[in-house]
C-alpha cells in the first residue's frame, strides 16, 4: 500500500489530471478505479494504461500487467477523498464558499461564479458534480493562483453535508433554500433542515460568514440576528437598504437599486420570483467581497441559463419555460407560482413526476396537481406513474414522455406559453426536440 503523500506527489507531477471514467481517459491522466453497484473500475486498469493513462489507482488487481503503473490502496474512493483533503490543506490561499440548499444550488453557483470570476481567479463546481465524488474532483481544480472556489454540495441523507465540508473546508456558507427534497432519504422536512444546517455549523466553528435567505420560512426559524457572522438577505432587506424599484420577473428579471444616489439597473435572462431570490443572494455575497456594482451588473447580465435550468426556449411559435433538470415539491410549487404571474392568454403546463419522496409521494403529487389545476391552464399534461393515483378532473395523464410527445405533436400548439417542469429522469426536454 502506498502512502498518501506518495500518491499526492504523483498527482502533482501529472498536474492533477484525474479521470474516473475509463471511457474518457486522457494522455498522462491518473485513473481512479471507482466502484459502483453495476461496475468495477479496477477491471479497466489495464485498458486505460494501455491507452495513455500515467497511473491507475486501484484496490483490486485483475492482472500483473503494468504493475509499475498501478498504485494500490485500501479503498480508491476513500483515497480520492483523502487526497482532496490534503490538496485543500495545501491550497490554503484559496477562499472557499460552500453552497447547498433544496433548490437553486446550481443556478446560484453559476451566477455567483459569473460575478466573482471578474474580481479574482475563481473556479467552481462543474455541472452538478456536488456529491462525495464530485466535490473532491472540484477541489483538485484549485491551483496555486486560485483565489476563490465556489463548491456546490448536494445531499440526500443526514450527515452528508458535514462529510463534504470535511473535504472542502469552506470559509463562507450559503444555504439557498430549504424545501421538500429527498424526503425518502431525510425522513421529513426537519431532516432536510438539520442536514443543510451542517454547512452553517461547520463554517460558524471557523467564525466564517453564513448567508441566510430570509424569504425562506425554514431559514428564518433558525436565524439569529445577534450572531456576528450571520448575513441576511431578502426582498424586504433590499427594499429597505438599497431601495429596490421597478421590479419585473416576467419575461425576465429586471429591477433598479437606488443606492447612495446612484441608480443601479440589474437585468437577467432568468425569470421568476425564485430566481430573484437567487440574484439577491449573489448580490449580497458579492458586496460582502467588496465587488463593485458594475462588476455585479455585468456578471448577472452575462449569465445565460442552460442545461434545462430556468431556460426560456422558443419552440415553433411557442415560448417555453423549460426547467426540467431537477424537481421536488418545493421547486415544482415555485415554478407554478412564478408561471401564474406570467401574463399570456394561452398558458399550458406540462409536469413530470417527482422521485425520492417515499411515503409522501402520493400526497405531494396530489397537492401539486391541485395547485396546477387552480391556475386554470388551457392544457395540463402529467407524465409518470406517480401521477396515475391522483384523482382530478382536467389533466391528461401519460405513462411516459414518449406518449406525451405524440399527443403534444398532435395538438400542434401555436403561440402558446408553456411551462415544462419535472425531474431529470423524465427527460422532458425531448418533448420539444424534433
């Protein structure tokens, strides 16, 4: 078994080129042979070395080939995580902001990165690689000249955020929201809150700053204004502190901050009240970093929603609000509420089922349908078996996205405003692909 420092030195020599997928190996990269329920990376060690990997970190051996390039450890995943901890300790010059929450993590991370990268050398989590593998891989992006890192942290069971903090060692913390997500793993909304607060608890122990969204009732319930390092933001906070004026959230977000006799216009390609909260959070954090208003304006304006997150897509002659990457009861409800404020004579709603709700699944799907029906859309389409047990007049139900697509094409919508919202497993973006 090799010492951790020995493997770290090898990573350093390879310029931290790390690969965990044997299908996308690069010349000179170090391959970590991770295991899953249906795969064992150790089986591909010979293959990746033959294709140009410099080394393979393994915990099982299937042959004696390339023995000089196989780095044997007790557990590959644990070694990857321990190496990330070591790298974070080595790169102490980098200031880390940890972000978690039930909704909006990825959008907030990308939006904050769009602002802060114009102030200093900054990196952030790629995509939504926010778990026990993704966080270590993000840490390895930190280089000697990196001044800031924005690390997204996801969780679906208690203790997971605390574990990720032990790797990322965040200096500041932002919880974007608390809502009904992964209830099957957390057991209750209280379990969600307790787990997300692990981020605040970690940062408070370091006397770092914790950013609270006081438009979220669950975060209000644990906010203590007397704690020196607690930093709040909310719509009312901005209205009182900066004189928020001329607010619009449809078709995209626009507002003016009247600050010290200067009028600062904020324009974004994001839509909806839920994204207004995200923008205000980013603005609050940026100001705590003394980022000037012009940089904030530019960073927010330059962020273009993508990957089925808060996208506005033009499909044929229709305008589609596409938010189909992730879904839980809270985000689905917010999407419908935001859509209710959109002014248009012909509004359609297409919803995909939610996952990981356990015993709450039926009741949460029922509440969601009731809310959508209450909006009285021209057309309401529901996709997935979890909607099949919901008894309601009005919606048309489908067992799969493919069935719904056939029906939607037959309807041939024209000049409609369409909300498409659901979990990634539904693949709802394919509804509007030719």
